C-alpha cells in the first residue's frame, strides 16, 4: 500500500499462499512450516563455529549446520578474534534473590510456632508479614537451620490433585481410630470436613463403639444449636459397623443404630482405600510428629485448632 513501508513475506507452497505469523522465528526449513525453538548456544557449538571459521567455512554454511542465525556465528567469531577465547555463555533466567536476615528470622519463628513445611510457610509468611518468598527459598533457610531435611521423592514433579471438601462446617465429619506410637493409647477424633477443626476427641485405653457414640454425642451437644451433623464418614472398623451377620442374615452395630436414630447418614469408605478418609489420616500423621511436644492431648488439640494455620483457611484469607 502507498505510504506504508511494512511488507509481508508470502510463502508459496504447492500452489498455496501462506502468510507467516508476525514475531515468530522460523528455522532454515521455513518452507516446511517449522517454527524455530529457542536454540541455546552450547560450548560444543561455539567450538565447532570457531574451528569451522579457522578452516575458512562460510558463516552461512555454519549457521545452517548448527541451526543458528548467521549473526550468531559472526558474533562468536568476532569475539574469538578480539579475545582469543570462546564467547562466555550467559545463564538464562532471573538472578537468584537472597533471603534477607529479617525474613530468615521470621521464617524460623513461624516454623517453630506452626511446625509447617516450606510450601505452607510460604502462605503463612505472605498472610502474616505481607512478604512473598518462594517455598524453595524457604526450604533452603530451613535446611541451613537444621529444621528440615532433603526428600528425594519430593524432588519429582507432583501429580495434579483435586481438593474435595464440604462448603459448610458440620455438614460432614470424619471419625477414625488410631493406635498411638507415642503412648500406645487408642486415639479417636471427630474432624470437621470443611474447617479441619477437631470437634471432639481423646486418648483412650480401648477402641469401642460406645466411645465413638459418646464423641458424636459430645459434638451434637456442643454445636447442635449451630448445625446438626448431616453425615459421618468412617472406615469399616468394628467400632463403626458390624462386619459379621447373625443367623437371620442381619448385621447392625450400636454405632450405626445410633446414627439412624439421630438422623445422621453414615458414609463408609471403600475397602482398602484410605484416601476417602484422607483428612483424618493426615491428622494422625501430624499427631505422631508433634504430640510428644505437648503436655497433654487437650493442649495439643488446642494448638492445632487455634494456633496452627490451616491451608484451607489461608486460601480463604488470601483470596
């Protein structure tokens, strides 16, 4: 067009007119429609370019062989002529930022209070001090302070996962028994699916159906005025369901009978599938790691409910 000094190159392939997209780099085989990927200049390529130029090869031919631009070949050769050494390769990406001393102290203080890993500490630090520090940098600080250790399994790419949780508290609770490795007591808790709060629980001498009933009753008394429990999620333990049938072919445990009378739906996890009750399983993992740092079970639960930040709560507060 008259007055317009920008031109478009049109490629004709097999009678078809193809207009290359703007700001797209193409390789020397542009007629095949192949786009140029960001080709890195390696040590091997630099040595080959210098050696080829010494042997009087043309820049155009070298560029075609190495799949780089002619200007790159000329730049490597000119640097060699001026300095008699190979052109230095710059590291790609941003320069690594060091964590300042004040932030290091804050990270260690939060870790001692919350007893969380780097990934969750990243969110707590952002919420509490309005500072964004990548969890990898936080992990390095914890490693230097002896508060973390390397885990080879976590260096692999994580699989995508989906968060399943109820929208409102008390609509569903998790119930499970666990034998403590710390004091050999039988531990049972009622964990709210939405808030992760421990609504009731304790350490007992034996795991029984009656204790399970007592814990649900405790929650109904404490929080019944707010909302009645709608669903209880458990495994197939004998404290929650009757695994054996009588002569008439019927099977009903006292726990199941109590839930039916109270109008609560009983959801049982699939056999050999602990992920269904994964929230309470994860809590028992935390219990084994942190319980011995507290004088009693009640103090530990109070720390968990009121002091420790929960990831679901942080997501709500940050957004």
